[in-house]
C-alpha cells in the first residue's frame, strides 16, 4: 500500500494487482454475481490491500434488482433466532422482498462461506447475527461488503463496524429488570448461569443483575457457560453436585434456562417447591407442561420490522446512513406461587 500513498489508487491498479482486465475488475464492484467467486475474492483482496475506494458513481452501478435480502443466523434451533428469521421473512415479503436464510451453526468458517455465497447471489442487503460475542470481531468479509456497497444490518450481537446498521436488545436493562424482580420476591441466594465471560451480551446482563441485587441478597454466584443448553446443563449439574439449590436460578437466555431445568430434573429438584427459575428470554412452550416462568420477553415482531425497515432503506437509498435501534425487553412478572 505504501507505493500508492502519494497517488490516487485507480481501478487499473486493482486490475493489475489482481491480474484481471479492467472490465472484470469493474464488474466485480457493479455485478459481483457475474464474477467467478475466486476471481471476485482476489479482486476484493487487491482493492483492500492498496486502499482502493469505490467512488459514488461506481457504487450506484451495483445491480439492485434482485429484491432479495440475505439472513444469516447463528442457531435456527434457538426459538429467538428461528422465530425472528420467520418474522423477518414475512416482513420482507410485505414490502416486496424475498429472503435467503442461512444457519451458520455458530461457526466462523460457515459464516464466512455463507457471506461469500450471498455476495454471489447479488443480495440487496444482509441481515447478520454474528457468531462472535466480541465487540471487536472483524472478519475480512466486512471490508468486502463495504467495497461492494452491500449494506449490513446486525441483529442482537453488536460489533464495532462503523458501516453497519443494527438492532440490539438492551441487555443491561434486561439484567436490571430481572434483578429488581428477584429483589421484590425476597430472594436471598441467587445463582446466575451466564453466557461466556467475554461476551458483551452476557457481561451486560450480569452487570444489570448485580447492580439491582446489590445489598438486598446474601449471596450471588455466577456460573459461566455459553448460550447453548448443553454447556449450561453441565455447569449447573456440577454446581448442584457440590451445593444446595439457591432460592433462584437465573438463565441468561432461553437455552441456558433449558440447561438449568435439565440439571434440576437430574438432581430431582422441584421447580415448584425447591427452587425458582427466572429466564431472560421466554422458555418456549413451558406453559404446556405447567410451567410459566417469570421472564424477560422480547417483541420479535418489533425487532423484525425494525430490521427489515433498515435493510430496505439502506438497500434502496445510497445516501442512507448507518443507524442503531435499541429494543427493551418486557418483564413478565409471574411470581413462583402463581406460576407453578
């Protein structure tokens, strides 16, 4: 890149470095679906290496006639992400867009491969829940999408990418609401089963809980797992092997709450008589089995509408700037006596 600092970097420079014709290089930015994936990748890497910036006119040439939005979710088996994907597809349909929905299975490799496919499909925008909970997660494909002028709308998990719009949950408020409810129930011993310690989502929820519970409980234990049921089950099972059940378990998402329930069943601990559970996220279908756990629920319809609205606006208006929307959860305050 040093060779180009004193002069303007041109499309010809990109073409030369990528060893392609100027026409092919131009097509990579205007019609990426018409360029072989390997060639496209080479051109984008060359552009990034020498600091090529696509001008406004070139950006406007990118074909936007597909009327298709790509959706990438980390776990379709999670009712939050699965339900949200369904609602986003419905919202997109109402405004004349189709969707291509992919599950990355919490894999960085899958995520990168899916993004490459969506570029090839010439989608107008990409809605993405990244696999990483690290705010500074920055895979190379973000730069490629920026060069191609494909807008990205982040959902739930925020990363520090300035060109991305996003719709996020107020995780600190989730924790505060949960903690205040536990305080109102007179809880004295609380065990929080959290996501990863380095996760922004988990950290904010735990911070809110601790802030609300400070000075009103005798003991708060925090167990770090991930946001999946199996790991939450393991850490809760291990805890119950060495400790008595607390007054309250708090599951920091719906899958964690399922892991807690599974561990309690194994240890023959009654969720009616021996311990109470508070879940951040609803535990789907629990009422069918006679359980109505107090929880923080999220309006998936509102989130879906906000996300699709952002995606369509960014895709149809090159002057639209990245924006952020924060959605607060709602406390379903059912006391254990009435819930169970």
